[in-house]
């Protein structure tokens, strides 16, 4: 379940309930589509924490097949403490369908 938080602007909480351990992409949070210009520099910034340790994978990619990575891919070990993550990347191609995605399914917690 996805809940928007009143106390944190643009904040969200994802409550997984009981899940089996899945491939990371089986639980995915995806931003709305955006347009990117090839060779332009962009920054993705977010804050993240979890009730139990887990790994999160984040990327900027096309929102439809062939799902091409557009210049950003990363992994972060998520703990119960807030972390501020900020990554700059140079877009690999022009894209009108770019999304930032967070793959969160690699844990059963």
C-alpha cells in the first residue's frame, strides 16, 4: 500500500505487508514520465529508510520496451536511519518517456 505523508512534503510510505522474497523489480515505484536531452546533466535526489534492512535499486530508464537505461543505475543498502541520496548523471540519449524507478522487492521484510 502506498501512503502519502502529510508531515513530509512529497513523502511516501510503502507498506509491503507479508511478501515472499522477490526479484527486485517485482515491487517497483516509478515516477511520472519526463523528457531528457542527450548529454545533458541531471540529478536524482531522494531520502530513504526502511523498518528493516533491505536493498533498493534505482535507475533512470525508458518507461516502455526496450526499457533502455538512460544513464543512472545504483544500489543502496537501506537501514532504519534516514539517508539522503543524490546522484548526477549524463543522459545517454534523448527520451520523451524517461522515468526514475525504485526496485524494492529483494527482501521479505
